[in-house]
C-alpha cells in the first residue's frame, strides 16, 4: 500500500525537492515505504536536464530552479496539481517506459471523469486535448529514476494562471497550454484529487 500525502497551501520548490530526495533515499535503504505526494507550488519555472537557455523567455519573472529531472522548462504554480510519486520500481518490474505510460493513462482516466478527452501525441510527452482543432497541453510529465526509485512526476493544469506559461517555451514545444478551467470544467483541487484517487493505478492509503 502506498501513502497518499496531500500537502495544504503552497510548498516551496526547494523544500519539495529535498523532501522527495530524502524519501527516495529512505526507500532505497529499505527505511520507508512508497508515497504519492500531492501539492501546489508558488509560481516558478523548473529546468530539466534538456532545457535550452533560449527557451527561458522571461528569466526574471519567477524563480528558476534546476530540477534534475528529464525534459526542458516547465512552469509550476497555484491551481496546478503536482504529484510526486516515490515508487520502488525494483518491486514493479524495472520498466521505466511502462511507468511513464502508467502516469499518462492515470491522467487520461482522471480527466475522463470530468468529461475531458485526454490524448497522447507521438513524439510529445504529456497529455493533450483537442481545443477547437488545435492541440493544447493540459498535463506534463517529467521523471527521474535513481537506483530504480522514482522522483518528480506529473502536473495537471486544473486552474492555474495560463499567462504565467508565457515566460518559457513549455517543454520546448510551441503549442498552447490549457487547463480544466479554460476548457469549461469547474472543479476544486480536492474534487480533482478524488478523481485521481478513483483512477489511481496503485493501491493507496489515506
């Protein structure tokens, strides 16, 4: 059973990073169990290992953090549900591709419960929607695996300020970003968490 940990308020990125690093080390050492950590961050940008300097369009707008995960630049902020799974893939098949596909399907299933059709796109990570004939990204995925324990995870745009994404080229792709709110779905973070719980692919504890 996996711990289901929902943090109130806004969690500073360095604190969350230190928390997940400590949990991963404890799992590797056999001193802690697996966890799904749910939180929101204050407005910030994170740079993945493939981030390009030219994709940071407004370097002074929000704090910028080196994330250590795969991928490029990502925005995090209020109204965005962040999930950081700390899972032991030594016990789950040691299959990174399968793990990422599981995260994608989890998001798609949760979106389906609020009437949104989430889709995948060849060559593009994350979950997409068809917004009036144009692809728009509604959720991002960026992971790191250390000694077969997972770090970082996913973000779903529930009701963030979408103009905050304009300071970067999100994930290096010049496609629009959308949210549940922009798509006409009014749902609180707690309500969306219940949809995530109902579709979670792993057994969890409160």
